[in-house]
């Protein structure tokens, strides 16, 4: 099941068209996709039982070709966690040791943007980082790793855009503000539930900038996999419905190029994850 934020309303996206959750269910489900992430199983059962008619004026193929009507599938999470150096090749390109435990930082919800949002560049040192984003459906504390996927509403594609000058200016460096400028967290194009994926632990991810391949990887190469991350985070923080976890990026970031390479106004960043769809974000002047 693909749940999307279409013109500010929660919809199910199908090849035949979209189903507005609130109107098709006579108010049983919210217009808000943030509220709907807690009811993924119930929505799936309702769809199977009622088979509501889809609106054929907007289909999956149309949105795959032009996702501009879509906003971020989650708009107001209470917490956004992000994981640093969670692929060995990315640790290596940073000349950093493989971490012994997840390296956690935060991003702010005001940085969220949709799958085709423009990214204003505040400086000339803004970088890309494609990431698998986990959307929490059922919150909790001290979630055991073998129960972690029971707490996941689904996945989406994300970019952890980073302003490297601010990020690396201090000693020690700090990440949160440098990764939370306007539109520095584009996600989408929809929330894909795990039942749609043959193997949710092994998905190919890739990105291009102006048509040139810049990053490739597989989520099976995560140092700390999704169950480990959920268990680790929930051992400290209570996870809440609609929280987001940016799970880390593979090698290929611009900072690691020789010389370093950054985005510029007019550049187009495309990001794709197997089974989840893609983002296409154009960079603009501030």
C-alpha cells in the first residue's frame, strides 16, 4: 500500500487512481496522513473489505511521472532521528573508524519538504546524502529488535541535505542546524508499507546530480540495521507515531570528492530507492 499526501489530504495511491481516505471512509480515517500512520493495518483491512472506487483522474503512473502535487508523506513528526556513518564505505571515505554504536543526531521538522520541492542553497557548500527513511507507526520504549518491524508504518525515500561549512565549523562539529535549513529534508514520494516489498531489509538506493551517478548502495549494507536502530533509540527515547528515522547514507557524498563537489542553483538531484519510488529536487538560489 502506498499512502501519500496529495494536496494536503491522505490518499491511497493505486494503478487505477487515488482513494481519498477521509471521504471514501465517510470520516472513519483522517484527512491527515500523520494521523493515518498509526492505522496502517486497519486501512489495509478496510480496503480489502470495502474495495472503494478510486479516482482515475490521478493514477500511480501519473504521479510517478509528475509528483509535484504530492507533499511530504509526514508533515509534523515530533522527532526526526538521523544516523551518521552507517555504511562502511561512507565511513571509509570520511577516514573515520566504523562506529561501535549508532551515531545519532537530529533534524528539525521545519526542514521537511515534498518529493519535488525546490531546495534553496544558503551557501556554496551544500551536499547530498540519499537515505532510507523509516516512519514509525506504533511508538514505545525499550522495543526489542525482534519486534521492531511491528512498530514501522512504512518507508520512504529521503535526502539528508547538509550545509558542510556550518556542520564542520565547530570543535566538535555539530550537525543539527546545518542539516535543517529550509527543504533540507525532502521525503516521499509516498509512504510504502512493508508488505509491498519482497525484502524490506535489502533495497537498492541510488542518486544522480544533473544526470551523473553520484551514490549507489544497498540497505543490506547498513552497519546498524533498522531493528537495531529502533531498539537502540527506544532504549533512550520514547518513539512516537509519525517519528522519522533517517538511516544513513552510502559513499559518494560531495564532501568526499577530490576536490569536494557541491550543489549549485539550477542543479537537479534525483534520488531513488527500489520499491519506494523517487525524489526530484531542483536547487535554487537563496
